[in-house]
């Protein structure tokens, strides 16, 4: 049983680290430098800066990337900036700053809500960025709106209706479309008929082809500018969120934040019952920290978050006490209720199946898995740590300085007291003292069985035989 428990612990830790490593590696693989250079080091006279975003909220990492690309385009005198996205809205963004930057940009900005076939949408802040663009493009199956609320984390004080009205007023569109956009969603064809959408396009490449040679009004003075976008005359540069921004952007996905927080706290509580602070604890700190960042971005119900944390703590206390009674029921109830009401917005509500599966997983982990591990660590029934003084054992997890050793077929928590910094797996040790539930161990050299010569003795005997010969 004990070797299986050690293997289970290692498998859990490796699975978490492998998931994080794959996610970060994938992020690095797709990240672009956006430095404006071709592979041969040459720079074209005109450039098109493109930021294609996957589905997700318009959040601080995304808006920071948009502002950076507009700044790069202004410094390089780029021909066009293109933003492509599908987004259910904005969270915790300084919308006025982004809108003001877009409106003041001397470089034309095109926003494409697409691509075709994805059922793209642009609600809230995402739709308002589309309205503020110099070129407003949509896929045929895309929709814009509802634009209110502009920010899901807003307290209702942002003047969404007035801001949308001013953006529509700057176009030749029918002002009556404002009410439709606020309540939305408004399909692409209706936006074209209202002369609010500049054109429809399936993707970025046909958009650039359609815009080549067209004239757009740019900047606060509405200066007309003819676009030259022939592929043999411009350099197309794709940008993407950097690694840190990509991770933070992923942390604005409602289920992801919830799971990160639960898994991170679960690993930290798991580490509480282990000797020392190992890989699981470090992974738990990182995971919980990313989840905590997400809590500052998305609107959450804080009493519900507190119930989730309380539920996990009650599970840990219940595991330590091995009571499994009213405390177990209280932990399960607190965790389930907190999970159900975790977010303070209907659009972010967690799926009922996800809540049920996570609650069941937490219950099984603490009530069964952790209990089994703690029972194995307690050693055989009727044997106390004081009985182990003087006995020999084998290191089963690296003592650095604490870990686990096997003594008489049972797993015990141990602390290394040898001269070296740590003891590796397989090192023979001997218990010389105890400290509470932890045995203190030192190096141990097993005695040679009677009649078996050591390596040195064999060498001496061989040398003597040669001499006699």
C-alpha cells in the first residue's frame, strides 16, 4: 500500500507540472516577437500590424497589447492596424483610454469581428472598440452587442449609452441603431443595411484585399487616407500576446479561475500534511496566485469565494481529525454553495456539472485519498515512533532534510541529520531519536553477513595468493 501511495503522490505532482509546462510551451511556440523584421532581417517600407485574438474577454492584458501595437504602428508609420477577435465583453478595462487612443491614432485601425464560421460576437467593450475603429468589418455570421454593460466588472456607473451614441454619431449610420446595439445582438446584415458596418469579410486576408486602394477617414480631424495594401508592397506583421499576458489573459476565463483557485489551495493543503515544502507546494503557490489574479479581474461574489475556501479548510481539519461526520457535511455544503454562487454575473455562472464534479472530486480527495495517505504515514497499528529508535530503514523520498523512510515495511516521516545536505532515495539510515511524529535518522552501514568477505578483504587475500605463488 505504501509504495502505491508514494507513486500516487508523484503522479499527481507530475501531472500538474506537465500540464503547466505544456501550456507555457504552447504559449511560447505561438508567441510572436512583433519586432517588425522579416526572416532575412529586412524591413519593408510600409507595414500592416495585425493582432488576431482567440475568443475571450477584452481584459487588461488584451488592452495593453492593443495600446502597444497602436504605439508601434505610429512610431513606424504603418499603413494599417488590424484587430480580429470574437469576445463576449470586457472586464476590468480602462475603456476610455483605449477608445481615446484609437480615435487619436494617425494610423487607420480596422476591427474584424470574425472569422467566418465561428459565430463571432462582440459584446460590451468589444463592440465599442469595433464602433471606434476607422474600418468596421464583420463576418457574415457575426453579431454585435449587447453593448450594455460595457464592462462586466462595472458597478453600472459607466455611461455606456452616451458613449455608444457619440460613436455612432461620428458615422453616417442611422442613430436608431444605437438602441438595438445596447440591447443586441445585432446581426451583420442589419449593420450593413444601417451603414454602420464598413464591409463584410470572411477573414484577414480577404479584408486586406478588399481594403487595398480604398479611402478611409483617419484621426480626430477625419483626414482621408488611401490605403495601399498590395502584398508585394507591404510587410504583414502578426502580433500576439506575450507569455505573461497570455497566462494572465487565460486567467480571465471564469471556469479556469475557479479551478485554478481550488486546485492551488488543494495542493497547498496537501503539502501541509507532508514533511517539508516540496514541488506540490510550489505548484500550489503558482496556481493559486494566478487564480487570485483572476479574482481581481472578473466580478466574483466574495462571500461565495469565502465559502469555497472555508469548505476546503474544513475538509483539511476533518482529514486531520478523521472524524468524517457533521464536519464533512459542513465542508461539502460550504464548498458546493460557494461554487454555485462564485461569480456575480449571470454571463459568468459556472456550469452545474462543473460544480458537481469539482465538489465530488474535493470530497473524494480529502475523505478517501488524503485519509489513506495519512494512515500510511502513521505506520502500523500499535507501533509508535518511540519504538523505532535504533531501527534501520531505507529512504523512500529524498530527505532534504525531511521526507519519508521505510522501517520494517511501514512508511514514516523522517528528518535527515547526517553531515551531507540531503539523503537520496535508497540510502540506508538508522533512527537515533524522534521529534514528535518525525523520526530523526543518520547514515547507517549494514553489517556484513558472517562468512562473507568485504571487497578489501578479497583484495588482500588475492594479493597474498599472488605473493605465495
